[in-house]
C-alpha cells in the first residue's frame, strides 16, 4: 500500500511536468491541421492587406498587442517559419513599432518554450545525446553568454531549434532571455525592413524575392561584426589563461 501511495504523487508530478509540453504539441498539430501555414505567407498578406491595414488604423494598440501575443504563441509552440511574421510587422506597423513588437513577441515565446522544455526534461537529457551535445555543453560552460549570443546572431540553425536546445543544459534563464532579446535584433530589423518596403510591390501583385536576403553584404557584414565583438571576451580569456600558465612563478609552484 505504501508503494502505491508514493507512486500516485510521483505520477501526478510527472503529469504536471509534461502537461505544458503536451499542450504545445497539441497546439502545433492543430495549427497545421487547420491550415495555419497559409495564413503566414506573402500570399495571405497580399490578399488581406487592405483589411489588415484598416484594422490597424482603427485599432492600433489592440493590433500591436494582438500581434505580439500571436507571435509569442507561434514561437512558443515552435511553428517553423513563425519569424515570417516579422515581414507582416514591417508592413503593418513600420520600423518604429514593428521591430520592438517582433523582438518582444519572439523573446516571450522563446522564454515560455525554454521553461516548458526545462520543466519536462530537466538538464540531464542532453548528457545522453552523445559527443556532439558534449561539445555544445563545453562551449556553454566556458562562455555561456557569448555562445548563446552567437547562436542567435548566426542563422545556421532554425530559430525554434535554438529555443529548444539550451534548456536541456544548465543555462541560466537570465542569460537565455538576454541573449535572445539582443541577439535577434539584427535579424528582426532586416525582416521588418523588408516588410516595410514591400507595400508597393504587394499592392501591384508582384512577387517579392526573399532568397539570399541574409547573405547580402548590407545584411551579413553587420552581423559578422557583431559576432566578432562577442568573441572578444573569449579571445581575452584564452590569452589571459595562456599568459598565466607561462609565468615563471607558476612553473616553480608546479615543481
């Protein structure tokens, strides 16, 4: 009887941990089942631009708050391509409002996902994932802020992947939120700018090519510069450690 009594609270605790994750998976499945992707596309923006513009003009604050909420929800449930809403933000709100709305919405959504994944799996799952994860963990332990910041700046991995992996390690929530907020600023500015500038093209029914956008010199060079800045503390730490190892007094102590 005692064993049964202890197993019931354990089952409830496990259910409580995985319930938010189950909700996210269900919401993601419903999003695709109900044809959600078609609503976050250039075609949808073009077809509904007049309605959206009129709604924003009549309900500006509600539109901005609603946009931030929708963006946060789509990021939290890990919808691939949720960042495409950044173009919507530029088209509907311009740069001054669009960029902050995207950054805030994405950061809130990523933080929610961080907490859900950590609650469900803890920080021990990554240790069982092999040597690749071990390298990732070493990088985080040596320079957590720089490592997370670079992951946000460099568009190598999809945004939702970078949201899911760090919670599996012993990453500080404060560092995760800070690097997410700051690291997505360049990319958000780029895509919101695209949305801000495509109004005429959409009105004329023209196609707007986005391929290769992130690799144009005007976009990639500032990002490379920011990456180099984040590497300065790493280089300084390594040089400092090397100098300390070469000190004569340290060699004598080792003898």
